């Protein structure tokens, strides 16, 4: 996000392209991880509905943010809109990392199970 803000401040296309490549890579990893998590946690008969709800929520929320930031960009300038968007995404990312750190670790497969011979 810092690269995106820097690209707007310096009006540098190479910096912008680098920031979009890095953000795109991170976003794709996020999507793959989320789909893998849901795929293992949701019963097969409900998976389609849950994934549809996930995509609906994701696209509606991204659309609302894009519309809000476009209003800010139109009224106050692109620099402020990018700074607000980058700050919000950074804070949400840090919050997610904080939640992951506070969450107890799940046992590894087979760990914590006893095999009783008999």
C-alpha cells in the first residue's frame, strides 16, 4: 500500500505497476487461502451457497468502498482518496494479523490422538 501511495505522490507509472503486481499477488494468495479454508470447513452440500455468499459480500463491499473513494477523489483529489484507501487496507490487514496471532494454534493432523493397541 505504501508503494501505491508513493506512486500517486510521485506520479510514477513504474511504481504504480510494481504496487499493483504486489497487491495482485497478495490478493490471489488471500483468495486461494480463503477458498481452501472454506472448502475444508463447510459440508459439500452447502459449499456452493457459502461460496456464493462469500463472493457476494466481497464484491458488494469492494464496490461500496470504490464508490466512496471515487467521491473523495472527485471532491478532494486522488491523492487523498488513495491515502485513505491505503490506510484503511493497512489497518484491516494489521487487524487480521492481530487476530491470527491471538488465535490458538490448531493441532497438526494426527497430533493429540492416541492409538490404543489392543
